[in-house]
C-alpha cells in the first residue's frame, strides 16, 4: 500500500518546506505533489505537524546493564514500546561494565527481537574491557562475519571501572575495528566510554598523535559529565573528531556538574561550532551508579530512552533551530554509524518518520520502515500484541 503524508513541514533534518511524502514498502518513494492517487493510497493529514526522521540512538543498553552494587542492581531490558514512544526507530545495543552475566549472544538475540518488532537495531561487539569480549577469535572477525555488529564498545577510559587500557592496547583494538569495518563495509567505530577521572580524553589524543588511525575512528561518549570534560570535547570536535553527549542523567549528576545535553547544544550553537560532528545518545537502561569520594557504591539510577527526545525538544525551546536540534539525533549518528538510509528524509531512504505537533512539540505518530507503530489516534496503526 502507498501512504501519502501531506501538509506537514518537513525536515530532513534540513528544512524542506511543505512537502508530500510518499511511502511504499519500507522506503520513501517520492517527495512532492506526485500523481500517485489510487484506491490503495492511505492519506495522512500532517498539516499541524513537523514531519522529521525517526531518531537514531547510537548507544543503548538494550539488555540492561550495571551490577556495580551487586546482582540486585542489574538494570532492566529495554522495552520496545518505550523506544517507539520516544520516537527512536534505529538504535545500537552495547554491553557495559558487566560482560560476564550480560553476553554478546544475549545482545544479538535482543537486537533481533527489536528488529522483528519493527525497529532497526544493530550492536557493537566488545564491552568496557580490553581485551575485548568477542564471539569469534578477534574483533575483526565479529565485524566481518556477523551482520548486526557494526562497531566496538563501549570501551571505558578515565574510569575506575575500566580495564585501565594502555595506548598500545587501545590502538590495536581500534586498528582491528577499522580494518574489520573496511572489509565489511561497516563503520568499524570504537565507542569510547569516557569516565569522570581527570585524564579525560588524554588517551585518545595520544592515539591520534602516535598512530596512523584517524581520530574519526573513535567515538567518545558521556562528554557532558562536567564543563571541563565538555571543553575537552569541543576541542576534539574542532580538530575533526566526533563527540557524543548523554541525555540520561540523574539529579545527583546535575548536582555534581553534569551539563544537560540541551544546554550543551545551545553552547555549541552559540559558539559557532561544527554541529555536524556532534551527537546525542540516550544510554538507555544503563546503570547510572553513584559513588562517594572513596569510590564506594551508594546508589543507582537507570538510563531512559525517552530522554533523547526530551533533550532534543528542550534544545528547541532554548532557541536552537529545529534543524540543528534534529541533526544531533538523526543524520549525525547515522553518518557516524555509516547507515546511509537512516536519519534523513529523501528518495529511497528508509521510511522512518515522526509527526511532531508544531505548537507543543509533542510526538503525534511514529512510522518505522514504512509501518505505523504508534499514533495519538489520528493515524491508523497496526499494533502488534507482542509489545502493546
């Protein structure tokens, strides 16, 4: 069946103006007033809406994470309905601190489940630790031989929970990821968890200086932990690197100086930085542990996938133009991850679309791969009993 979405203001994420969007199968078939009328056309009036790409979440703990406070502090798995309600249509699942009771086989199974339920889900091999946990002998093997693996991570640095990797270990891992990505046509990106320790991005600067690996092969995240680390991130960005900010935070994080993503994006926009090298991710279902000054565990929060949409809209309310706020949660992460059919609205791109109320910025409907998964009642959807 053809679907025509008409009357909406379209963002790809750059503004396209008012456009008709024609969807056939899983893809965008045409843009504009094409003569494709017929009995099999579903007409959707989006005249009070922005029509934008589905969100791309580059880091989510889809099988849960944590355990820093013992087995009872393991966090829950991501629910498909939560991702859909947050406007996330593409996401990347990762392991974190726990790569013992959380495994790559669990991760792959969950990624397949989310994909079967209508989303596009990929994974990274490895986890916090080096040597990396893999399914085959090496990282390169996993990337080449397992379709859903598109990168490595999140590898931890500057954190007391990391394996304290050396420069040589990090460079070797990244070189394997790079070549594995080249051989398989994937990103081969290394997602780098940057903790709160004073070293910050030092190890990445050393790797960029003392190896032939381009800094774009590293994808450091959590750089909004505090303003000092964020300034390091701005420097990394201005030198041509990617940086990622985490939308999930706790009241304690804010009290300890974490910069909300919306505020950080406003900073970057006001400074005239290259916003094409900046992304947000949710860190959904991650454990967000609290430690005292002695490094002792004292409490736990949990990452929320809904925070991705919230921080994007909060940035718009601060005054950031919609196309810039959208870019960091759509086109930019899709570019980092080498997913050319994601994060944009264009001919033959995947039909991952959100309808957003122009006056309230509330989400009105979600389409993923050409299928309506959720709406506020105005758009007919075929709901699966698996997750509704």
